C-alpha cells in the first residue's frame, strides 16, 4: 500500500492482545512472555472488544452528558460535572490511552498480514485502523497518526514520542485506506476467516467489506461540509494511486450500491449487516466495563429532559423552587405516540434539566415534586436487568447488554438521508426519497434497540408517522427547509451508546439544537469542540506537544477550538443559537 509516510510499530505491541492489562509502551517492550508470531486474524476480536469497551465507557462518562442524553445527579460543589463543561485534562484521556493501544495493534496486524500475503487480513486491519483513528482524531483534532507506534529510546528511558499530524492529512490517508481495503477484499478469492477470531461477523468477509464501506460513508459525510466550503468538494489525497476524491460523487456512488444492492462499493443492506460487539455478563473476560459498577454509581446517571422531551410527550411544571420540569404525558391521555426506544434507554419517564448550579441540582433531586409517595425518585435512570420500565413493565439491561454498536445500520440510513436532503446525492435529492430514508433510519433504530416490536407493530408505525408529520423542528413539521435538522436530530436519538458519534455530528452540523448557556455552564457556554490532550503529553512528548498547541490551538490546550472538519461557517452559526 502506498502511503505518504512509513509507519514504524514495535513488534511488542502484540502483547497488548495477550495481556490486556499492559497499557504502557515501555512495559510492553519489556514483557518476557510476549508472543510475536500470532497470525493476523487473531488480532481481530481483541481489537474489536477492547475498542468497543472503551467507546461505550466514554459514551456513558462523557458523550451522554455533553450531548444531553443524561445528567449527573452529583451535587457536590467541587465535583467535575461534564454537562457543565468542567472537564479537566486528567479525566479526558480515555479515548487517547485506550484507543492508541488498539491503533498500534491494528498496525501490527497489518504488518503481519503483509508478511502472510493475506489480502483479506490487510483489508480488515485497514478498516480497524481507520475506525480507531477516526475516533481519536475526531475527539482531539490534530493527533499523532503517520508515526504513531514509533517507540524511541532516550537516555535509557523508554518514551513514546511522535509528531502531531494535521487532521486534514489524516482524513486524506483514511480515505486512501478505505479505497485500499475495498479493493483488497474485491480482489480476494477468500470469503471468510476463522469464526473464533471474529464474534462480530463470524469471519464473513463480505460483511466486513460492507462495514468498511459504511464507515467510508461516515468519513465522507463528516468532512463533506468542510471540503465543500474549503475546496469546492474535491479533497486532494496526496497519494500516487488515489489523487483526489469528490466527496459528493463518492457518496452518490456508495448510495447507488446501497439502493441497487450491487456495484463496486457494497455497503450494509439491513440490520443483519450492522457492526455490533457481543458482551457476556456470565463470562469474566467478556463483561461490560460497567459490570462491577455499584447500583449507586450506576444510578448517578439520570435522564436529561432534553432527550426525554424528544422521545415522549411531556407537560411542563414549575416546582417549589421555581425550577421548570416536565412530567410524562401518555398517549392514552392525549399525548403523542411514545418512542419505542425509550424503555431500552431509561427506566423511568421523567427527565432532569442540564447545566444546573450545584445547589439547584441538590434541591431538584431531593424535591418531593420528583419523588413518589414511597420516596423513590421519579427521574429516569439507565436500566438494569433486574428492574422493569415504568412505562411498559418490560425488562431491559443497558448495564449488561449482550452487545453494543460499533455502527448501526440505522446510521447509514441517516447518512444517506442527510446527503440527499443537502442535494449531494441526485438519486436521493427528492423530498420523497430522503423522507423514505429518514423513516427507514428511525424504524431501523427502533428495531436495533427494542426486541419486543417489529416494523409493522402499531407503536412503531405510529411513532414514525408522528415524527414525519407531527414533530416540530424549529417550530415546523418536517419539510425541505428543516429536513437536515430533523434528520440529524433523530440520528442523535438513535446514536445512544455509540461512542462519540452524536457529539461529532453536533460539531459538524450544529444539530440537534441544544441550549448550552445554562446557569452552571462553563467554557463560555460553548459545548466543548474537542477534548484536551492528556496532561502527561506535556512532559512525555515535550517538543511535539508544544508544537501542536502553537500550530492550531493558539498556545493553550483548550476545548473551544474547532477541529478541522467542524470549522465551517454553517456549523458555527447554528451552534451559536444555543448560546443566545
């Protein structure tokens, strides 16, 4: 494969697969028990599992609060409340420390696959590398990429030192990798690899190709607004084989394959093609990162009323302290149809406001207005398997779910719906076409989360019809003027427990419209545009860390500077509405 720079990865990185507790490059390099000749396919499942474990943990601790799915019930004055944008460096490095290890493993897998002369494993390694790299750069901006994995020795002390690369260059190479992966899989005569090494797709290479191209669509949509504003829609790739990409043309090509079921870029076709990683509460090696969390800590994550009011009908009230809150209004009592996903997301129906001062938060959660006659909180909590929903009585278990999504099929439907609504895909540019994709996305999302219904269930049909014909987006029902807002807003609802994806969409588009200047909001009322580089980079990677700060962050490791693809006039203008 042709790349602009060679990537040097120490062979010892492979021990991360065999010894998952190994988290430092220097520790790995000294491990006397490391096995260096494992086959490439043996890397797949460990990378998938550890990556997804990291992403769902980050969703619950960070994305859920930034994107107003959830609110912390903590009322300590000194507590670090993510929903209030009080995010110190030391608690924002989960993506960095967790995913760079898996990034190195993906690079090692590619190296082994080349030695094995295995086209399929080279392709799968590239897909994994891209997926991981996108999550890292989308979180922090400019990050180590081309030289990531280079371990150098300095005065007998092991140090991980590498330059930070420009995000535009990173995405250019990511696109080349997607093209290379698709071509490798197209030219391979092999159709599968060991099921034992892949619990997501059971070694089905056709599904891996579809997943890779669905991720390709995600990447193209992510950068499209910026590339169109900056370069007229054509991005230079700087590669001998793939010189440029026209983002709109490529999205249209991917959509044609989606629509016809044929073509050079096969993508996900239905729910069976979605990429999910299984977990098992009865197997200690496959438990979720939440398995050992106590009920008290788990229940500190409360439903945010912003999300609740999108999913359920509510009536407005004012409590004894003057705090506005909303209670659940059932469809039987005149409310609109309930979102069939709500039961899987939250255990009770009422939500809590975001960006409250600590004193107001303490009063709110202690108030009798938000407690039952028995003294139990009426505010929704993420469900556990032992407790049924207050709405239907059905049992869900987010804490120990059997699987979580790396990428759902519904996301691909929303990607094409948005591209169609923006006029980027001629075959989907008509109102009827992208409404159809919009409805398909909502329906698919419901089925991805709710095991008790199917696409013909009345509650599914009624809710989808309500969203298209009755839900308000900026004061109006769905139309060509507010279609993008409607699509991205419902996509936000669907991206529950999908890592950082909804946060990336918000920075890219400004949707959903979120109020970000509440009484306790810090960071100048700006919903963070990136997370800070980990604090130890300042002394572990001294030269290049400071270079990164000076080159694009104005000299400070701030959370107010837009990453490259989010720095567009349109996105900035829409996000500004939340601070007004």
